C-alpha cells in the first residue's frame, strides 16, 4: 500500500490523479511512472474486472496510490478490491448516511467495521497477515461519491459518518438526477454543488472532482477541492494519437 496517501489526503494536500479504465497493466504502469499521486481505477464503467485490478496493482507497484471505484457500493466488491491491495475504494451513488456507514463498515476491520478476513495479495498472500491487519484500518482510504440529488439533500448527515475520508463530486450524474443532464451551469445544479461543497468544507471532509482536462478541474482546485482526477487513459491516448496524425498530415 502507498502508506502515506490517506494521511496526505486528511492533511489537506492537493493530490493529482488520473483515471485508468483500460484492462492493460502497462497503461497504468506508465501513468504511475509519470508521477501522478494516485490513479482512479474505474471498475464501475468499462471493462475492468477483479482480475484486471490485480494486474494493474502489480504493475503500479505502489508508485502511485490506486483507489478502485467498485461497481456498486456493496460488500463483496469492496472486500475483493482491498484484499487485492488497493489503497482504497471509491463507492458510487452513495445517497444516504446509511449507505455511507455501510461502505465504511465493509472497508474496515473490527472494531471499526466488519470487513471479512481472508488471505490475499494485500496480506502478502498470508506471509504478512498480522502486519496488514494492524495497519489496514489506518491506511485504507474510503471515498464516497455524491452524484445524485438525494446525496445533496442528505449531505449534512452523510458527512457526519465516521470513517469517510473524502467525498467525490459526480457533477454529470448529479445534473441528470436533477433533470438537467450535462447542464452543469444550470442553477439547480450549481446550487446542489455549492451545497455539497460548503457542507463538506464546514465538516472538514476533503472534496474530490473529476474533469477531462486540467482546465475543467482548475476552478474546483481554486475552490479548495484536493482529491483531483483529470483525464482518462483511453481519451488521452486517442487525443495524443490524433494530434500526431494531424501533424504528420500537415
């Protein structure tokens, strides 16, 4: 595990990441080698499965923290991702404090939670079992996504759930839930975003934001968001290749 990532997040450091969606360990290895603080490994959308996550984690080798967005906020995918050695999880569509409490419980060993105990890569395949159990609760990062109108309505109670390390805003799903798909400047959307932002900051909960480009995330960095995700591996590859081809043809 990237042992200091959760501590850096909780200390308010701005952490720069990018999204890994391709089931190709070499791509994640390259991104980690560039120097990103963390990789948002996406298991909710796209082709990534549990076995792909294992290869990615092995290729990255701790050079960047890897937070895995589980397919759903459920016990088994959370447990599997952490057992493979992910530095933390990102739970999508967490709309109530009860859901947030479940996510934390599934990600932490007793007495802080009820995470199941097994032998896997995170435990050194059993060789570092005791060592891992001693440090896992302190080092595992738990991020919940606020990406629905219900999440905005319940955010005051959600941020009170002990064990949440950050809230990652999902603006596009949020806009869709408000009947304004993609209209991030619509008053109802900006109002919900402002409400989530102010509530999290008042509670001292770090905020995260995803954008395709640096320009898209920069306004949120300026607002105090610190868990930053910019770019998508597949899109960066396609964009760079397109620019190269256009230059060649020119």
